[in-house]
């Protein structure tokens, strides 16, 4: 089976940082903080770390050390540039395909495994299962996984989102069939980032039951977490009304099953 993993981010590089300041992304940090809980002194692994924003967040939240991996060498170069080792000695970045369990074996396990926008690049059920296997094999016995992925709960996922808090989300394939199982699992979508440095990338948006099935096969017990909005006046002003109807992401938590 040909892998659907790719290096589309090699061409995007640090331009990806532009998405981190869009309104559509603002609810991610409070939601992730709520799901993580207290990580003071914890040893963390950040899968698909990109340019290291969440890697750095984990350290700011008190992690003793954070190891970040990404498949894209240009993204890792960007992370190393933003967080040089002399200034951030507890952050380490390297290039690794986090979807391949054999490449992701470590002598030590991690208290927290985090993956922001990683699982949504699985284009087959076997790839998604392998991603969950990477998570499971790197979790300490009492460890916890927290991840951010596409909105698996969206009953309107066949409908595009235009001018949606700084993004356009286009539906490329409204009935995406996983090539390994021949089963329709969700959609394939394109995320178009607007602004001064526009760019786009493609993702897979599988449904909730597909995630739960693949996680269970990998030995993980999965649950879905609460969406949190930024705590400011925009909540009362109704700014997030359209967003709440169809959030751009879902947060999941998993432990060994």
C-alpha cells in the first residue's frame, strides 16, 4: 500500500506560522490547556511539531523536557531557528516520519504525548492505526495522549466553509474511500489560509467512529474533549457564534486501554 504521507509542508515552511495567528486557531490553545491539565515536570513528546509553537507551549506549561518530531525538514529547521537550543535547552527537534512505528521507538517512554494536526494526515485506516500505535508505544504506563485533529463531529462536513475566521475550507472529495479497506471514511479537504502570505494544504477529515475504531485496534482508549473559547469580550458579543456551530478542530485524549 502506497503511503499517503507527504512532505507538502517542505514548500510551506515557516509561512505556516501565519495560520497560528488567525481567529480560527485561537480556541486551540485554551482547549489544549484544558485537556492537558497539570504537566509540571512531565516528559513530553510532540508529534508533527511543525515550527514548534506547541512544543514551546508544553515547556511553558512546566514540562521538564519536550522532544518534537516532524516529517518536514523545513518545518524542523524553522523550529530550531525559532527556539535555538542555547535559549531553550529543554526543547529538541528532529526530522522523523511519526506515522511509522518502527521509526518511533525510544528507550524511554513519555508522560505526555501530544499531536497537533497529525492524525488528520492519515489517508488510510492502517495509517491512522499506525499513528495510534506510535502514540501507544511511546506512552508511559500512566501517561496520557492529547491531540488536535479535524472536526470529526461535524455533521455538515460535506459543506465548504468560506471566509471562516481567516480560512476557506474546500471539499475535494465528499466521499473519500480509504484505499486499504475500500470503506468510505469521511472527506478529503483543502485548507486555504488567507492574509499577506496565502498558502494551502490538504487534509483528511475522517468521522468519529473511524478514529475510535483505529485507536482501539492500537490498544488505546479514546475520549473527546470540550471545546474552550478565548476568555474575552468576544464571547458575549457573539463573535464565535458561527464558529461554535462548526469548529475547525476537535481535541481528543487517550490512555492505554
